[in-house]
C-alpha cells in the first residue's frame, strides 16, 4: 500500500508542472490552491509555489518622532506553499476531493507553526464533495471575500500586492475569537491577556485577527455553485467553538462575545474580462471590555473589482469599504469606537521583452470616526495611507521567473495617532530592538527587492 501511494505521489510530482502551466500570469498565490485543479486529475498530485525575495528595507522615523530611521536586509518568503490534492469518482456525477497544504520557508524562518501555517493543514486545506449542484467543502480555507481580491489583482511576484495590506487592512489565518480561551483579540492592539480560567484545548487553535479582512478561517464550511457561463457564487460560514449562554468567567463586563462570520462573493469571467463583488460580516470580534459596552459589535466589508486583459497587458481596479461598528465603550474607551475605512487600488502589467513591467497604486483612509483618536487595527481616524509598487518580471520558463521591485508604503500621522500598514508577514518593525512583528504608527517603509519564483 505504501509503495502504491509513493508511486502516486511521484506521478503527481511529474504532472504538477502541467498544472502550473495552466495558471495565467495574473493568478494570485491563493489561486494555486483552488480545487479546480483537483477536479481535473484523478489520484494524488503534488504541487507548490516557492517565492524568495532578497529585500533591502528602510524604515522612516515614526510619526511621534520617538524612533529613528533604521535599515534592514532580509529574505522574504511571501505565500510559499506545498500541498497534495486528490480526487475519487463516486459515480452518478459525484466525486470526493481533498487538499492538504503547508507553508514552506526555504530561508529557514523559525516562527511557530501555529502562526505561519507551517503545518499540514495550516494553509488552504479541506475535504469536499463535487456534484452537478456545486461543491461543498469543510476545512481551513480562504474566505470568499479574500478570494475576490484575486479578481482585480495583477501582482504575482513577491508580497507587494495591495491585497491584505491597504486593501483588507491585514492578512490573517486562524479560528474565530473565543472568550473561553486564555486570550482574546482586542480592538486596537491585537491581543490582551485574560485571567483564569482558560480552556487548555484552545492552545491547539490560534485565534485570527479581529480586524483583518483578508482571512483564512479554521472550522469553515463553504458552498460553491457550478460555474455557469463564467458566473459563480461562493458562500461561507465558520463554526465558533465553546459558546456559552452566560459570562461565567467574568472577563467581559459588557457580556459574552459570541463570534460569528459570514462571507460571500459572486464572480464572472468571460474572455478578457473578469468582474467580482465580495461581502463579509463579522460579529463579536471586537468586544468592549467595560460595563455598558457592546459585546457583539457588527463589522462589514464590501468590495467590487474587475480586470481586463487587452493582449499586450492587463489592468485591474478594486474598491472596498470596511465598516467597523461602534462597540460603545464609553468614557476612556475612545480607541474602541467605530469607523469606516474606504480604499481603492489600480494595478496592471505590460509585456516588454521576455517579461512584463508591473505596477500598482493604492490609497486608503479612515472616516466617519467616533473620535479623532480612534485606531482599529492598522487604520487610524482621518489618516490616509498610500502604497506604490513598480517592478519587472523576467520570465525564464513557464514555471520560473526572476523579478526586481520597488515598493513604498506611506503611513500618515496626526493628532497623536497614525496608520501602520505593512507587508502581510514582513520583516521586523522599526523599534529599538528591531524584533517586533508590528510597525510603529506613522512609519513609512521603502523596499528594494530582487527575487525568484518557481511553481511546481
């Protein structure tokens, strides 16, 4: 039995380049993991993506002027993955498929598996059924809202796409928030320690960010309609474990948060044109921590986007509006109030010589704030942030390319607060020790990168 499985895996490794060849130039890293590749191949297939960037980063002084300009060299591994997928025909037009994906780090990154997806099932992984009525899958998978970013995205080299940075505020993998665990995500700073008791089983399931919208969610159940004349709809919800009718732990005077998430998109692609709309609803992810606050504030995200391939190049445009609900934190809780965060992006590529020039411009703002010092995630009230990218892909083969890139993120600062947008899983922040994973408010980041990408 083991010899047979090994033979199938070897055969999958040989055939995997064929899958990579089928991917268009504008495919995003997450698109590699779609079960469309599964549905067309019996047996087991090995696949993957390796993208390594030599980066030189310069961090400006932060907005408050308490940190000096710093510089850093790094090797960045954006969205690297390896996986196995397979399919079995059950007859009657029904088949079962699976996918197990793991994050891989050729630069020997030493972060824990729980937070990087560096374990089997840590990236897009599920078991599902395909029928004439569509697909149902259960597992750890990108939300339909996150998938919609791929509709407009033309940036496929390195980690320089606006998706998951200025668009979506951040990228995150993990389960819905759980008040009965030992920690919970706070409104502005990421996480706060909780008092005992804590449930020891929670350590096996990391909590996702409470403020991110580019999300891969554990315990998710999704339904995808069949593709009909280029049109498809995807729906998702996520299971939230350890719910309780009361607040027996006393950790939240405002009441017990009961986390919920629903996500959906509708996409259409025919010929050179692709269009999409996405919607995401969160509830109870940013609970107030004082009496009289709202334990289950409602947050929503809406985005639309499109991309047009006109032969020698393509152009994509996206717009989104994220609305964080007011959790009525009361006096002393100004940083927990609600606000809207609109953003847009224009990106594209133009074929030149053996490769293509690519570029992107994105801008985001925070409006309709309850107070002038409201900060939620990487967004700050009344503060604009801009992101600009310019680069060139040099194609070596149908599976391999090298690239150079320049990127600038301009974070604003005013009234004592600032934005802190940065790469999805980038190098250390500008802080005195140089080891923090965050970014000081109002710090601008300039990056020069030289990279290589290989699909298999």
